[in-house]
């Protein structure tokens, strides 16, 4: 039995073939993985499956009905986007059941008591740490992510659930809890479409996988018998060594400190001290809420430290002064690139050049030729795949947006570069490109801090790993001589694992 089927779907945009005669079949009680590199066509395909975009050619059948002719059929498809899409000033219960007319509460008056009672049952079922009356902007990001999934799954009419990178903001325990929910929905007869760039999730959950590459379907395969190496080769068209390490090929001097933090305290963390060596990739590991991002944002000046000092090449960085941090040679790349990284309505050219416009002036006028030269070199050097520098950056894939941001940062020739979850939501091929970029930068003498929730990423890239738990640094470890169990122990705050490399 088939719940949803697309046949020979084609979708083009000016200068781009996003989908080229793609077929897909979804069956009840199956978890179907949608795999492919950034820019392979996954996002466009999801928009077709949910009715947000009409294909130029092809058919979309939902329970054997023509959904392009009867768009009401798309109500059977529930979608949870990767980015949070909630109303922060409204309550958990209100977010859960909007729009009210589709959830049974859309009468002349809405019974708040009935709504909150229904929400309480779903909150318990999905393990959300909140009450129905809590405002959404007051609950944690992981709970907001679970709320989005609960909101999609509570619709009685839905038969297909599409999850796009649903674990990007979840801890290991929360992820395992979510997987239990997904399996229950599968066992109840729902067809699940699961999009993730995390190989361990794909192989743990998937029944079948459809691979897209350059807008075309490479094929659909059973997950049983599939290997990581084979899947990567199908996605990229080439093989990638999963064991490859990305540490600098020269010795980092222990005495060549470029950045030092001394007893820094701020929002979400306290009494943090560490050093970063010139040409080193220093990893920061910890659970969601451990204080890693808050520490980095405070060092950069986005938050104001309440105590302590931070020095860059021996010169103190003023508290709460991002402008001074940048002028001194520090750049911070946020994990929320869509909100704090890119300027979505500006072009690729403008996004890359805006950080160095002061260097392109001649007599107070910006030289277009110099700007174009810098942008073209950045696009080439960092392999930013775009049909034109004039294209709005929001239309690039997540991986190419990230590479453009890195290129923009490097145009300022920083001495210290802080990467906060640099490969979040990025395919494995582009991940390895970013790893190689980090290695090259470190070899040029840039001090790099890598904040990551992926232990394999830290082990591949970092020479030392600092662990944090509940706002405090719990240890500093030499990656080459430390086993995973020791690192995990420090991440969850086990006192016997504390160690300083």
C-alpha cells in the first residue's frame, strides 16, 4: 500500500534545475530516509511533498488522489522544519493547536481549559519540560523543538510526517526519547520521512533511503546491508575516508599562547579559564545548556562578563565590546547562521564584502573592481557554489552559506576564529570541506576554537578538547591520548574524569 507517491517531478528556477524527474514512494509503517548533499534538491522536494511548491511537471498522489488537483489532500502531510517556527509570545498550548479551526478548538469561543488539558497529555507524551500555560519564549530550545514535533503529530488527519534535522538542538537523551516517539508513530501506520546529515541517526532509524544528487534521484535502497562508505559515495559521487584526521601537520608550541581567558564569568557560566595556542584547533564539548556558546559570546563581547579577564596576544579585550574584539583580530561564527550569520536579503557578493568595505575605498568611494576581485577570490578559495555572486545568499544551500560566511571572516585576516557548531545541518561532503579549511587556517597560524556537539567532529579536528558541564569547565584533554568514555564522563559532570592536559 502506498500513502504518497510522486512521479517524474521536475522543478526549475531561473538558471537552476532543482528537481529533474524525481520519483518517490512512501509506504505506511516505514521510516524513509531522504539523503543528499546540501543543494541536492531535498528542500525543494519537501516543498513539493507539502504542497508549498507546485512542480513544473509530474504528479503528486496522496492516497491515490491527485493532490495537485485537490490540494486539501496535503493536510495529510505534516512537516517539522529544521528552523524553529513558533510564536514566542504565545503559550505552549496555543502553539500546539494553531490554527484552532483545524484542531477542534475553532468555535466562536475557544475553551482555554479544554485546550490546556489536551496540551498536557501531549506534553507528557512527548516529554516536553513545560506547562501548557508557559510562554514559548520562556522554555528551552530543545523543548521548543519537541513542541514543533508534537504540534505536527497531533493532527488527526495526518498520514505522513516529514522531519527535517529534528535533533539539531537535542541532547543524546532527548534524541533517544524522540526516536522512541518516531518509532511509535511508525508502528501506528504513519509514513515517516527523516532528513539528517548524522550517519548514526540514519542507520539507527531508517528502513529505506532515497538518495538525491544534483536534483536527480540516484535510487532508493533498503538500509539493511547499506554501509556508510557506500551511502556517502552515492550522495557525493566520490568516496570520503571516515577515519581521516584533520589536525595541523606541524607542532603547536605550548608556549605560544594567542588567547587566554582568566576566571571569566557571565550569563550561563562561571569561573572559566583556558588558553588557546597559535595555530591550534581547540575543541569545546558539552551538553546543550552547558554554557559553551555563552562563554564564547562573552569572550567576543556579545555578552558582558561579570568578572574575569580575556587577553588576545597579551592585550586585554574590553568587556562587552564586539567592535574592539573584531578590531583586535577575533571573529565569532554563530551556530544560528540564518539569524546571526547571513544577511538573507543581500547578495552573495554583499554578504562576503561587507566586512572589508573599509579596505576597498578610494577617495571615500568603494571600488567596485576591488570588491568584485575579493568576492571572486573568496568564492573560488572556499568553493562557494553559486550560479552568480549577485544571487541572494538565502537561496544557497546551508553548506554554501556557511562557506561564504567563513570566507567573509577570513577576508578580515583574523588571528582567532571561533566556530560555534560550524557543520550544523550540513552534509558530510561539505563537512569535510570545512574541516580541511580549518586545518589550512590553523597551519597559517590562526588560533581556532571549535564548539561542537558531535564527538566524532571534535576527535577528527581538535588537538585538545575542553569539556563543560552546568556552566563550568570540567577538564582539558589531549585528544590523541583520551578515550571517548573519559570525555563523556567529563561532559556529564562525573568528578573522577576531571583532568587538565
